[in-house]
């Protein structure tokens, strides 16, 4: 009777699971992890959150506080103005120094422009003298330069024409070699491709002795819908195979590992082209055979489709083997044949044109050389430089430059002195301003408006909220279960979820009064927590952390049997029975699950066994 009842319960459970799988809607759910730990005897420690990084701010100078822009608890950004002191005397000094500095800068610019105008006038006069001197000999010098340039140009033209001729011969020789190599490569490629196609078609049709029995299992199904196509394809195969054997023989005896003549290459290219056309017909007939074949266990549709795809690919390769273009070369059987036919005429024409260019350039060079020699003989007159006037002008220009430099250096000294006075006043003004060096929260404000303070007096403390810490006094029973880097659980007032923090510091000695050890924990504040928040820290007081634990809100009771929904890696949820060993208000010590498994915590009421959630 007991077995029957259990069987009925199990059947109902399976029925409910099968119904669950059929629900397709997207559902909201949350998950938790199965983890290793202990739920026994946690000690609670309390404290208040503070910033890991806190910066005390103090004034550089004394004075009366004129403005305070923040209060305790305010958030500030780096560079925000927090406080100002009375700085009227410093501002008057700053404005006076600024006015003097502006006047000196204007005087410096005026002085520099005055000297620049004088130097410019002397330079213009010097240029006029030099132009007059050079104009005496410009005519003859220009003639000489033009003659030399013309001769050099003619010589360059002759050398270029000769170089072009030699380079073209070399390039044409290489091009001819490349065309022959391309032709041999086209023949080698076509032989390999033709061999593959002939063997492939023969294995399908079974024509030759080597392959006649390979298609016995499915021969009667080949082209069963139109047997005449099968017969035509065999006849075409025999004709094509004869062309192939002749072509292969020519390749083996005259081309492979040899330097064939152009005549042999042209014959092989022509035979290869004829064979390629015959193969195209054979491929089309074989494709029609497969189109009219009957699918069966020996010749399934997948095999037929594979044969047809291979035939299609061979057809494309045959077309590519006939003619392709790579750069300036026509490749393939047709392309190589065309290149061989056209190359010799192109070569002779180019060489003839370049030889005529060399002849014309040589004639041009000789004519310019005769003219240049005649003009150079006429260039005998030299000019004299009016050196005294030029040297005098140069001395005067250098003297003005030195006077300018001395005057500007004198003004620069005065400007530097005024700039120092203004900067000193600016420092005094800035020293009367307190700005926040970091972004954070004002955790302490120690001044009020109107208060007179001395230099160096503390006025604010700014704390960074991005990293928070908590100092707690820990008893011996919990201290033995933590180390540097250990994770601990926190509950922060005003935040509804438990958080994890890490132990960052364990003080080396106990406090005299409490006989407890000070421990610091830190956490990255990605939760919007506030400095000063009341916080509880939970530390275990037991030694064993190897129990398997799950969140209590993941447990479901089915037919009086506790269990959980486990979310697998494939996104499918499965219901698993568990045994609850011990519980507290948050977690249960259980058996039946493995550490690391994912369980559903929220939304489990609408989830069914076998359902795919993601």
C-alpha cells in the first residue's frame, strides 16, 4: 500500500513537471547560490561607516571668514570652493601690480617695433645695393645658367631613353618568362582538375574497369526517371576520357619537368581548352543523371545533393581554368594562349619605339652641346662688389640689433619684478580660499562666517565615499575565524540587502579596556551608502564552515517534501528534493545539492520543473 501511495505521488509530480514545460511566457525570477559555510552562532558587531580616504583641510593664512559654502554631510567635487577669507589688501596689491605689468608690456612692444622699423629700413637699403650690383652681370649669368640647364636636360633625356630601352628589354624578357610559366601553370592546374573530375564522374557512373563495380548498389537508381540520359552520359564520358588520356600523355612526355617550346605549349593549351569544353558537357549530363535519379537507401538524397554540389563546384573551377586575369596577365588555358600569341608582336613594337627615342635624344643632346659651348665662351666678364657700402650697412644693422636686445632685456627685468609682485598678491588671495582636493562628503566643519582664525587652523575634513570602512572590536571566539582578506556579511541601516566586505586590517594587540581586538573591514561603495550609516557585522563563532547552505527563500514544499528549483547551465530549471538539517532566519543547512549550484529565490511560485527560463 505504501509503495502504491508513493507511486501515485511520484506520478502526480511528473505530471505537474510536464505541464510546467509547456508554459512559454517570459517570467521574472531571482536566484541565489548554494555555498559552503555555517549557520551556527554568529556574533554581531556594530559601528558606523567612514571613508577610507579622509583629507583634513586647514588655512594657509589667518583672517576673518567671509563665506562658508558647505555644511556637514554635503557632497562636494574636487576643486569646489568651500570657504573664503577677507583678502582686500592682497586684491589691491594684485590690481596695482597688474596695471604696472600692462604698462611695461605695452612699452616693451612699442620699443621693439621702433627698433624693428629702423632695422627694416637699413635692410631695404642693403637689398637695393645688392640688387644693383647683381643686375650688372644678370644677363650673361642667366645665359650661362640656361645653357647649362638645357645641356643637362638633354643629357638626362638621352640617359633616360637608354635606361628605358635596357629596362624594357629586361622587363619584356621577364614578362615572356612569366607568360611561359603562367602557361605551364595553367596546364598543370588543368591536368590536376581534369583528373579529379574524370575520377569523380567515373566513380558515379562506373564506366572504366577501375570503377565499374563501385556503384553496383545504386546503379539501377541512377537516372531511373530517364535512362537515356544515363546512356548519353556514359558515351560522353568515353569521348571525354579519350581526350583526357591524350592530353595527360602530352603533358607527361613534353611538359612535366621540361622546358617545352612555345609550339608545344600552344598545342597543350589548345588541347586543354577542347578537353575543358567536353568536360563541361559531361558535368551537365552527370548533373541531369542525378536530377533524374531515385532516392534510396544506397543513394540517399543527402548523397545526391552532395554529388550535385560537387559537380557545380567543378563547373565553376573549369570556367576559371579557361581564363582569369591577375594584374596585367591573362591566366588560364585561353588567357595563356592569347598572351603567347600577343606577346611577340608587342615586344618588337615596344623595342622599336624605344630605339627611335634613343636616337632622337642623342641628336638633341649634340645640338645643345654645341650651343652651350658657344655661349660659355662668351661669359668672361666678372663684376665687382661695392663692398664698403654693403659692409657699412651690415655694421649699422648689427649695432641696432644689439641696442634693441639691451633695451628689451632692461624692460624684461622690470616685467619680471612686477610679475613677481602680482603673483605674490595672487598667492595671498588664493591662500584665503579653501577648495576641496577630492570629491567626497564634508564629514566635519569647524568654522563659521565672521570667525577670525589663524594660519594653519583646521577648518574641514572631506571623506571619499567611493571606498568605505568600518572599525569593530572583535572577541576571541570570532577572531579565530577571520584573516586578512576574509569576507564578512554586513547589514547597513537604510539598505535592505546583506552586503559583503573584506577584512583589511587586524590590529596586532588587544585593547586594554575591552580585551578585544580592533578589526577594520572595507567595501567598494557601489550601493549608494552614506558615511555615518549604522552598520552591523556578522562573524561566525564556530570552527566548521563546510556545511552546504542555501537561502531559506529558495525552499519549496511539494507533497510535504521540501525541495528547490535548480537552474542549470542550459537555462532549464529542475526541481530537486532536499533534506533540511538545520535552519536559522536566513539560511538552511541541507543535503541533496552541490556547492555552486544556482537556486531560484524569487518568482518560484510560477515556475515548473523542466521549464526553460533563459
